C-alpha cells in the first residue's frame, strides 16, 4: 500500500509538472492570473532560457520608398451598403453611424426607399449608392488617393472644412441632414462624485479632474473618429481659447497625455472597456449612446461642436448629378424620414449650440498633427512586431503581412524604437530593437521582405522572446513605454501555452495588439488573440488580407 501511494504521488507530481509546462488551467473571463512585476521578470528570464532562438542578419533595403497613397487599400474594402442602378446614380460616402447595420442604418433605409420612389431628373431615373466609411477615411482617400464620390455626409462640418483646406472644393447642400451631438459619458457614480467636487460637466473641468488624478478620461483616434477630433480640438480650445494651437496649449496637451490612458483605436474598444468597469469616463456620440443598452448606467453631457451630418457635393461632379444630390437631400429631410431619424437616435438635444473651437479647416489639420506629436506624452515607445511565418501563413496571408508592414511603417515616428521577431517552430530575431531612423527603417524593410514560410506555430514562445528584448532595451531608455504587436492567422500548436504566458504579460503591463488574418469568429485562435490583447487593455484587429493595410495604418496613427 505504501508503495502504491508513492507511485500515485509520483503520477500526480508528473501531471502537475506537465500542467506547469503546457498550461492545463481553462481560462474564464475575469479570472486572469497576474504575476507581480518582479515575479513576471523572474518567470520571463527562466522561460527564455528554454526557447530555441536565433539571430537573422538583417539586410539593408536601399530601395524602400515611402508613399501615403501606397498605404491605402482598395476603396471597395469599405462596402456599398446600398447599390443604385438608375440612369443617374450618385455614390454617397456616408458616416458609419448611419450606414451600418441596425440600429445605425438610417441612411441605408432612406436610400432604399428613395431608390423605389421613382425619382427622375429630365426623364431619367435617379438612384443612390451608399458607401459605409468613416468621415476621416474619406478625407484620407480623397486627398492621398484618387477616390471621388459624388457626395459626402460626414459626422460634422469639421471634415468639410478640412477637405477645403486640402484643396478639394466642396459645395454644401445642407448643413444638417440628421442632428447629433458628441460629448462626455460618465458612469453614474463617477458622475455624482464629479459634480459634487467640480460642479458642471465641462471639458475644462474634466481636464482639470484628469490632471489632478480624480478622473480617467478616454477618447478616440482623431484621424478617423469625428468624436475624437471634436474632443481633441475642444481640449486645445479649453487650454487656450485665444489661440488653441499656441505653444502653451500644446504644452498643456503634452502634460495631459502623460497621465491620460492611450487613445482608443475605436469607440468599440472604449465601449468594451466601459462594460468591464475599467473606464468610467469617455467620449461618445449621443446616437451611439442611445443605441447601446450596455451603457445605460452612464450619464451623457454634450460637448464641442455639433455632429449634424452636413451634405456636400463637389465642383468636379456633373451638374446633373449635383441636382440628384439635392433631390436626395430633400427626400432625407421630409417629415417621414426625419421621424425615422428620431427613432434611430438622431435629432436629440436640438437646443444644444456648438461650442467654439477657434479653428478653421487648416486649424483642424494642424490639431491632428499636434496630437500625433504629443499623444505619447513626450515618451518614446519601444515596440516589437512578432510575425507568424508558420505553414498556414503561406500564400496570401504572408504576402499581406509583408505588404501591410512595409506600407504602414511610414506612419511610425522616427523617435520610437522598433524591432522584428518571427516564428514558426523556432523563434528568429530578425531585427534587434533600435531607434527607427532612416537606417533602421531600411533594415526593417529588408527584414520584412526576407520573411519566409517554415513549420508550426510557437506563438507564445515568440511573445516571450519579444518581451525580453523590450525589457533589455528599456534598461537603456527607462522612460520609454512598451508595446507588442502580434500578427498571426492561427492558433498556437508548439511551445508554451497562453495560460502560462498570460500572467507574465499581465505582470509586465505591456499592451499586446493582435492582428488576426481572416480569423473565424469564436474560433480558438480568435479567442486566444482577443484574450491576449485584453490582458492590458489593447485590441484585436480581425482583418481580411484586403483591408489589413487600412487597419494597421490607423492603428499606427493611434499607437506609434
């Protein structure tokens, strides 16, 4: 009997050891184990001693070229949500809050109704096509690409002013097609505490509370998000209402960014973090707030300029099509369609008057650049790209990975420190971390171009190696922030499991942005990448090969 107990004990010990190595614990959301920082360092160093790693000599790519237009995916990656087929058909680039799935489908419904109405000009049938695209992407595609819609319905008139400042002559058809506001959203308990101490919910008071450490206030990417642009420019105005672009305003923005959370890639990321109770104050459009039941424990206060969805056409559009734009605009503004807009969450707070921004179109463009320069609070970033080169990435996925990294690397600031790691069965250090000057950028290009397919998928081994590289570099640059970008299309099948690695990621507090290639929703690979990103409040981008370039361009604008 004693001998049997000893054998059983040995079996249990062996199973326990196997679980330590491979990770037997099933993950449940909200129960993520997190090491202390010191524990994470100890574990990271120990694990790295067991991982097969080699160094690949990087090659200098002297033919690398930067071009904004190269970083734009085909416009059809932004879908037509309504397609017209009339003798006169106009394409309208439309803000996503009214061109998406229900309840954000007001423009789609109105367009479908219009296309059935039998509208005519000079005996010719008139229809409309709706392209779902963010207001900021239209600006990018029209000024850096060759996209030429017949009409444009952005969230706010700031985008029309910016287009005009970029040399695109706009013709305003109406200044409002469906009323909306952007503003400040606070969890009710946070709102009550804020009002008790600061009285009114104004952006100036929110900024003071944030700088004082009484509030964590999150906002979105001002290059694509109308709400992000609105709040950014309102911040600058609050810092200096005589000259929002002054050195003083810029310095205050820099000071604010040192203590604020990272700008969110999308409003969806904010909404998810809010639902977990992580974010208690953030920006939001009123229509989106109204249609998001998960946020019913929040209080909304409008701020900044109104989001009334003006309608623009352009001087390059033929007069017949300009007339069609006006005809459709009138249709949108009739009583029936405005009542439908009411039901979809628009036309609330009609008494709210836009607060001044102190900026014109050129000023809004300058504000974006100021934000880009100050968003990191003056801190450099240490980042490593971890690229999956396992067999499942053969063909289109690896081709897309290379193209997207090369095309979007021009958006990475030269002040940051960048490295590249790839993996299959083993882990390769393709580019040691160095400052992303022209030489490092050229080495990065050469390293990416030389990536080639190998065997299996040791994802978390590569993550551990990349984390170690970043921590070693941080000893040289102690004030730097660290970020990890993992690009993969499949689930790990070699090396350490996520259960073993997640506590280390959590302890080091390094955000891990994951870019998934053609992943299926709710697949194990998708859930693991999402889980890894959620540990430290980053995000998963699940992209097709076609639209990956746009996703990464916008991600780098926010993070790098």
